[in-house]
């Protein structure tokens, strides 16, 4: 789902086309362009740049039906559909493709536990989501937390699939202080962490169609941009660049479990500190359903 008039589409669609020609088509992915262009002339010009199929522009009825079925709320959007039974495998195909442009994990079935930095926010805005902030934990502790969440993620996913619905609850780890972590911590009044340095050198770069991987701000609000010199999709604003250069390490914090219920007017609930186990997460959710938790509201 894309259109030439849409700036983010003009960024993502050519990227997807390159990935498609290089790897994804050979691995069995077929793409159908569903246009939101303003007229057929604009559609034809935009589609001429694309290497795949397209829904006939005049078929607006099926365009609207597909948009609704795939949960499209904005563009660009990429939905992954099973060619056998035409069930929807993943409504978050854009994030899946961006994190796996060679298609090694096709058909990109939803992960039972997403990671905010590597997998993106997913259904965070649409679905109550258990987040565990563990940016300063070591790899072993982060792995144990993911293992605790996984059986619950798998169960809720299968229950939702059986009903033809999205999962009732989603599950997510926050392992890195990069990207949206700092912004969400700020909105929940959780202790802030300094941005983590990127693995490659950064260099000053122009442009305003980008977002800071440190604080999450739009590039349009940032005076300076520093981009990965080796071509990674990674940017820092000037403030985050300076803070990362300073080398100030983050203090060790205990994992923090939170239930974000953004569909309910930005509500969230904070769990008591303690070990993150499958049983403790289940108990946290039971208290949520029973109305035993203190309701808080996201700021900003």
C-alpha cells in the first residue's frame, strides 16, 4: 500500500524494490502494489518504477476491501498474505522487511516476543502490550526474560488466530537504549538512559526525512543529523551524538515490567520489582484484568 505523493512511501518503496530484485523474489515473495495515488496517471507513472504486480487502479472497491482486511491505517504499509488460504500472516510487513531485507526469515510470521529496537513497535499503539525494559541487563538475563515471555506470546497469538483476531495482549522486550526506548521511558517517567554509541563511525549528513535512533525525535525537529558512515540505517541528532561520544555509561538498573494500554487513552501499569518469570507475568496480567493495578497515563 503506497502512493507517490507520500514522502515515507518514496523512501520505503524503492528500498523494497531493491530487496525484492536482489533476494526476496528468488525466495518466493510476490508483491502486489495497491495504490493510494490521487489519479490513474499518477498511479501509472509510479507503478512504472516498480518491478512487481499491481491491483488495477480502477478497482477501488477491492482496494478499500484489502485496506480494511489488512488493517491499513497509514502508508506505506506492507501486509504478508498466505498464498494457500489467503489468511494474513503479518500486518507489520514493513518492519519485518526492514529488519530482514534478504528474506532469511520469510514468510515473516509474527514473533511471539518482539524487541523494540530490532523489530519496531509493532501493535504497541493498537494492542495492550507487556514491555520489559532490560537495556542494562547482560545477554543472559535478557535471554531469560525473553524465554519467560515466549510461551505467553505464543499462546495469545494462537488464541487470537483461532478467533480471526489480533492477540489480546502482545509481548515485547526493550534491550537497547537506542531508538524509541528513551522516548517511552520519558513518557512513563522511568529513569532515563544515555544513548548507546553506534558500532560504526557517524558523519554529518543533510536531510529532514529521518528520525533519531537515540531519542526518537523526528529529523524535522533536529538542528543536526549524524548518519552511519558505512550505510546503516542509523541516525543521531546533535544532542544524542554528543552524549554518545562522551562515553558516559548507563547505570545498572533492574528489569522493569510495564503493561502499556495505549488504546485506553494512553494508560499504563507498572509491575512491582522482582524476577521476570512466566508465572510473574501471568500474575501481573491477572491483576490487570481484576482492576488491582494503579492506572497511570502516558505524558507527552
